């Protein structure tokens, strides 16, 4: 699979990315294209998901976030995932969470809600135990996003509102 930028001034194509992956567009912040990559890799291989930024003017590709993993099979893996990011008031917001073949191996991990700008500067907005999964539900307007966090230890979901870099 390949991802291209089409320059409408001269109808030229510039290859942005090509990998054994699928690409999901998130949107534009000024002249920077934000997208998510889901690579065809085993759960114990790092880099299964990534969030990337492509600056159209400089034609520079930057990896904002890339998932980590360890292990050698489905019986002993620990894997980090990123949620589908959203653009909320000019900022990229996303979640990061963990999965493992054995949940006890998540005791030292943290799931998080994060924000980042197009320069790649990240801020952790809220942290949860590694046994929690984080998923964005919807951006209800340009100023708000709602995030569902499921805590598998407690067996319950909580919905948080993200507004202006604050979580409530």
C-alpha cells in the first residue's frame, strides 16, 4: 500500500509512505497532514501502529508516535496500541493503551490520554493503570472530545471529556 500527496498546482504525485500497512487519514493542521498507520505485524512486534505527520511544504515525514511490544509469541507478548487520533482545536489527541497475553505483565505499564502539536511536542493529559484500555469516541465540536476508558480490573467504563487540554 502506498500513500501519496497530490499537488493540485501541477498534478504531481509525491509518495508520502509505503509499507505493508493500511492508512487512515485524520486530517490537516495548517499544511501538515496527520494520519494513522496500522502495519501487518504480529502482536509482539513493535511498530504495529503509528501516528505520522507529513509537512506538505517541506515534504518532511515525522513519526509522532509508534507502538512498542515485546515477546516471541501469542503466549508471552506485551503490546502497546494507539487509538485513532483526532484533531481537536488544532491539536492532535489520542490514547495509548496496553494488551498482553498475561494481564499481570501490565502492572508496571500506564495507559494514557495524550495531546501533541505538529512539532511533535507531546503532553500526557491523564494516566490510568496499564489494565485500562483507552478509546476516543467522538469530537463533538472543535473544542471537545469524549474518551471512553475501560478498566478491566474494575470491570467498568468511564467517559471523560477533553477540552482545551484538560480532562474531566
